[in-house]
C-alpha cells in the first residue's frame, strides 16, 4: 500500500470584511510526498498588492515569494513539483501556476467551464490569468482535465464534489495512520464539519448535530453540499480544511479529526497593526 506524507504550507493571510469587523483567513497549499512523488495541492494566492487592487482586500504574504520560500523551507524548488492538483480555481487557491511550467495541472473539466462562465456571485473569484495559464498548456503532459472521481496514483484519490464550485474536488491521501482528506473550501474551517462540537467552534449549534454547516459561496444547493460533505467523511478518517489556523502542519505525525479546543483559532483576532498597514 502506498503511504504519503502531507505538509501544510501557510502562504499568508487575507483580512476579509465580516460583520463590521475583519475575519482573518490563512491561505494554505499542501505538499504530498511519497513513492518518489512530490505533488502540490493548490498553488495559493497572488501577492497582496495585486489582490487589494482587484478586490480591495488587505492581508499578508502571497505571490511567488511566499510560495517559493515555503517550498525552500522543505528543501524544494518549484521544478521539483511533478503535479499540481487544483481543488478549484478561485484566486486564493490557483494563482502562481506560472512557477510550474513543466508540471501537470490536474483540474476538473467542470471547473474550467465554471471559470469561463461562473455563477454570477463568483465572477470576482475567478481570474483570467489562471484560466489563460491552463489554456496555454499542452495536454496531457501539462494539463489533465478530469470528468468526475479519479485515482491519480495508488494512494491518492480525487473526489468530484460540486458544492462551493461546480468543479470542486477533494484530495484523499493514504497515510500511515489512515486517509486524510484535503477538503479545501468544501468546509474551510472545522466549524463547518463539526458545528455542534465546542472544540470546533465557540458557538456550537445543537440543531446541527449530525449535520454540517455549509458555506454561503456556492454553486449548488445546500442539500447537494451536505451530501458532498457526508461523502467525503465516508471516504476519509480526518479532514484538513483550507482556512483554519489549527490544521495540522505535518501529517500523519499530527493526526486528529477535531482540534482539542478553539484555542489557536485566530479568525476573529485583530491582525497585528504592522501587518495591516
């Protein structure tokens, strides 16, 4: 059986308007290594000046410098990456692809089509630069378009789960301790997966016991999203959300389904003044 290791790479933060204040969203991508393969799941966000120019959103990090530095900390350069799996093509998950001209980008065909003609509420999240990069790639060496679930390699399975976007896919990785699901924005914080558990959220909702909290940026219905989250949990042992500060950094060395507590959840902690300047 193929066993892989996953390393969460934090590339920066976005400071998002939320209820009259600011919500801090850490931006991650993930290294998956094993069986002689080095794979990147998502490629992160652009630099903050570019994001601010387009969306009027502040933050820290991002862009080529953050991703190159995160790879270098693991003893890697962009040329060491053989495949980049895009969970979806929103700007904070699929930028920086020009760092990987020779890698094979793996994405659902439905997501490519969604980027061409998004649901209206998501038009700002799909950037032409990402689509242009993919369209210029040669198939199949530099671009793999999928139509549904796919066994990418032994021990790495992709589940097509339309929900947040029409071409959303979740990466299921076999590790020495079980199957870890890189769920991206299907449920980007632990509170979406465990909304009734006080370890996951400071505002547990008993009415959601046995169910999930779905996001408000979506292409599908709430029932579709609930089914997608259930399907992922039925096919994995732990989930790794995209924008929670508490996700494990090294898997399977760190292994948990739910964090011990809400300690370390910095989503609503004010950013440092110097970082927000």
